[in-house]
């Protein structure tokens, strides 16, 4: 005669030995996370200035004479700048197309903040300029609408000058991944509202210290 109690105990121990009955995925444990760091592409980084005469000046590509990008309003000229940064997501140092984004941070080195009074509110838009050449219409948030957008907090202040500022751009990176974008491209601009005559200079050096000061995107995924 079969002892039902012993059968039940045997089944229970069998389940324990298998770690999880009917749940093989859980036996593998939590997914493994990976972190990659991607420097911006200095050949495609740049900015667009809107002058008081309602004309545009487009600057793209770092060179011996251009080692920064700008965002905000030049207190001397009144020109408003919006900067553009390009991070390639493909290649050996990129992010797999099927990856799940856990976090993404943009690190920029603040070279200067002109003038010395007040703070500057900054917005970052996820955009797509393909091929990766910026044109005057990329300045306009209607002609080139953001795919996603965040407001940086806190505002930029003089205390940020000479430091690396880390900005959480996870929501932008998630959107880029959902859309299958091959580049993480962003537009950095002064938050719309009353004009604030402050100009943010972002270091984009191509010199020997680029690894320390150039814009950097750090993405953790699984």
C-alpha cells in the first residue's frame, strides 16, 4: 500500500532540488548587468546660434579652434545657442539593440558660465538628425520636435564651473532604445521662458585630456 505522506514529502524535496518547480527562469538568478561608456563624437558635436538679426550660425565638428559647444544666451551679443551632442550606440562599445536600459547618465565638464550672476535652467531634448549633420532647422523645437525631453535639476550655477556635472538621462535613453536609434543625439538649450543672459560652455576638447573632459554617456543595461 502506497504511503501518501511519504510521496508528498518526496515531491516536496524534488521541487527544492530543482530550485523552482515550473519556473526554470528563476533558477538562473537575476539578469547580469553591463555598463558601457561612450564618448560623444567630436566630428558631429556642435551648436547653432540664433542672432538678434534672426539669422543662424551653425558650427559642427571640433577643430584646433573649436573645442567647446554652447547653450544659452550670450550676454554680450544676445545670440541664443543650442548645442548638439552625438553618441554612437552601435559598435563594440555600444548598446545592443535588444538591451533593457537600467540607467543612463550624461557627464559634461562645465568650462564656463557667462556672466557671473544668476543660474541657468537647461532642457535636454532627444532628437534625431540623420545623416548626423545639423542644419538651421534643428534649432527649432517645432521644425525638429523632441522625441523626449527632460529638465535638468538643479539649474546650472557658477559653482559648476570647472567641474563634471552628471545628468540622469535614463528616460531619453529608454526612448532611443525603444525607437531603435543608432545614435543617441541630444539638443541642449536654455529652458523656454523669460530670457536669461547666461551662456553655458561645455568642454568638448579633442586634446590629450579628452578622456577626462569630453561629454560622456554611461549606460547600464541587461
